[in-house]
C-alpha cells in the first residue's frame, strides 16, 4: 500500500487516539525543547513503525514531519525496521540525524539501528563523519552508537579514544559519554578503569560516569567502593591511583 498524505493524516488520528495525557505530561517534563507530543508509548510506536516499514517505508519517510515527538521518533524507527541495503540505511540515517533534537529520539533510534551488527566495520566507518561535529545531538548519536555496538574487544580501544576526544559543553553530550564509559567499565573494566584513575575526562563527565557505574547491579560492591574513592570532590581535587 502506497503511503499518501491521506494515510499520514490517518496516522496522526491514530496517534491521537493512542496517546495518554499522563504519559504526555511525563514525557514533556523529561524532554526539554519538545512542546508537542501525543503521549504514545514506545512499544506502541514500534508496532506502528513495523507496519509502516512493511507497507511503504520510503513513501512514509518522504512525507513524514517532525511536528511532534512521536512523528520524529517514528521516522527513526521506520529507518531501523525497513528492509533495505546497509548503504541505503546509512543514507537515510544521514538525512535523519540532523532532525534529532532530544535524547529520547536519539537513544531510541540508536537502539533500533541493529542492522549495523551485520557489518560493524562499515558501520564504524560511517560513524567517523560525526567525530568532528560541533552539534550536540550529532555527538550524542555518535557516543550512544559507540556504546551500543562498539565496546567489544576489536573496538574498545578506539571507542575510549573517541570518548576522550569529544569536546562539547552540551549536557546531553557529556551525559552520553558518561553513560558510555559506565558501559565500557562493565564490559571492559581493565581498559576503562585507568582512564578514571588518571582523570582523562572533565569533572562532570568523570563524576557522572562513576555515578552510573555505582548505580549498576553489574558492578561489584568492591568496584563501587573503588570508584567512589576516585570521585572528584571539587574541580581542584586530584585523583590518586588505587
């Protein structure tokens, strides 16, 4: 079934019907900058995205808008769910990433790009274009993608190197790098711990990474105690190796 403007209007009606006012209010509090949303939950959006991807993904993407949180999120989900070549998915990703303006759309999109696992080297080469970006959510996209797919033995050194080279004052970049570091610590402790011991990151990122590690059930009590001793108390504090 070809996707038309009429189909899109029907989709908007469906989103309105599926929306929950309480969830809408909850979302808008958590996602600064977004003033329009229907309050549709992510699992429900994924079901819609799979249906759209099966029917006419390209037609949908050609007319889709970013008026609401859900419309933008659906675009990313469709790109992740549709059947296409990896090259085509990368081309669509290149078009979509500049539309990302909040952490929720970014992180859901990254999680849905599982097709990248089919060719990790090609995916890593694709991500290189974002390493020199000065845009907050392009850098968050890079940081989260590295965390999601590039913490294995073959890529951990490069991922940690890129995290050290990211220089951006945006809150959502720093939080993504901190999150990524916590995942790296869990999966690659021996590679990640020296960076925290040697103060390789700014105060905020360093402390948030430690906080996230300490919140994880996958980090041992002994490591949590070690990490807490590495936490900066103030900007002038020095980290001592343990």
